[in-house]
């Protein structure tokens, strides 16, 4: 199969392929999604097969407008409505009670709920609108590998496997880390997966308590678990070592000096500059300027993918200061890491 590249002019062609049950990857503000029509079980099955994704790992459904949500769900609670009005389009996924038969059974992994979001990417919203049906859109990467934040990442994993990729012309997606996933109750909001939108922002807009539900608690009750919580993610072929706490350059030098293997460094500019004379350091990728959590998040997955292709035998990743803004970054790095130093 030839994997075609689509732009705004060829958007109708991409929409027609989706209607025929083909897979089209699309950009969002978080990562690229692997798109298929959410009502077509055969197309959805292709997503699981292409990714090598376990069938019990539910998919997030992407909509172009709030009217499409009303068609899919049994109820939109006042809190859920407030979340949609406040954060959509944007990097927030909301779990709703599913209206039976409105999406393919294999979308939800056997749950009676469905995870929905409206991405903040105009070209993708136009694509969904042209198709006329919501699209599933798990990250467009091979299951377990770092998520894709560029067209090149998707081509690396799926060239010749999927029908096409929508190109918005950006070098990297804006946010770089998957959406915040929330489960609204009558009187509170549970955060099931941290993302760019923080608990404080959610609380400010809903005026109700917000609680972060640990992955351990979710695994004990998979009926309310976030998509993706059950399996390991984001790992390159080399072992990843999380340098868990902010360290001075002298501490980094001490760690590196103990190594006998070739190391790749994923860290801010100051750390990279301080280690460039170390013979053990054979590769590096910058997360940006020190203390820039947004740049670090945007460049995390592209950095892991770049270092995976290089000569490094292990990868050191810089941890960030413990803060709710860095919660999503640290969540993804922890999932990718084999060890903590």
C-alpha cells in the first residue's frame, strides 16, 4: 500500500478513504492520531492490528463539534458541559456514558462508557466534518513506542501500512503530550491521565473538587480506567534512565563518569552543554531552555525517537521539578523509563 500525504487541498480525498474504511493519520495539538471511522468495526479493527494494540485497550473518539457528542452519549452532565465549553477544542478527553450502538463495539474495550475529545487543530476538525462521522484516533505509533509528534514519526512507523497522513505543515505538534483524561461525576472530577490541562484549571472552571486517580486505583477498577493505563508506553529500544530530581551539572558529570556504556542525553540546554566534553556522551537532544516545562513536553517524544536512532546504548532523561504543570511530562517519562537514578 502506498501511504499518501494529504494537505488542505486534498482533504476531500482523505475523507473519502476514511469513509471506505481506510486508516488516515491526522495531527492534533497533542500528538498524531491514527484515524478510522468510529462506527465501522472493521476499520477500527485495522487500527488495533496496525498498532499492535491490545483489543481491550479502549480508543478515544474525536469529534468536530458538540452536536456529535449528543449523538453518542446517554447524558451530558452540567460538569461535563462546563468542561466542554471551557476547554474544547483542546487537549481534554472526557469520559461519557455511551449510548448503546452509537460506536463500534471494539472502540470501547467492553466498557459502557466512551472517551471523547475535540482536538484543537483546524485541519483535523475539517476532516472530521467532511467525513460526517466521529473518528477514533489513538496515537499513530506502534504500540509501546514513543508517541508521534511529527509527520516523519508517523511515516517511520506506518509507511506502506496505512492509506495516508494529513500534513498541517508543522515541524512538531504544539503540546507534544497526550490529552488530559477526566471522568466527571455529579459533584467532582476525577483526573485519570495527566496532560496539558491541569487539575487547578479544571477546578477553576467547574468550581468542584478535582481528584487525581492513581493508575494503581484505576487498575483495580478497570471500568473507570483511562485509555492506555493498562499497558507500558513510550519506550525506545534502549533502556531509559530517569534522572528523577533536578540535579546540578556536577551531579550529572558524576553519574556519567561512572558509565562504561554509550549514553544519549535528553535534557535542557544547560545540562547538554555541561556534558558535551564527556566521552561517554555520544548523542544528545535538547528539551529546550532550563525550567521550560512546555518546551520539555513538546520535545519529549521527538527526543526519545531521535536518540533511539543514534549510537547510544542507554538514554538519560532529565526529570523536572515536582509541580502540577510538570505532572504529565513526569508521568510519560516514568512510563518510558526502565530505571531511576
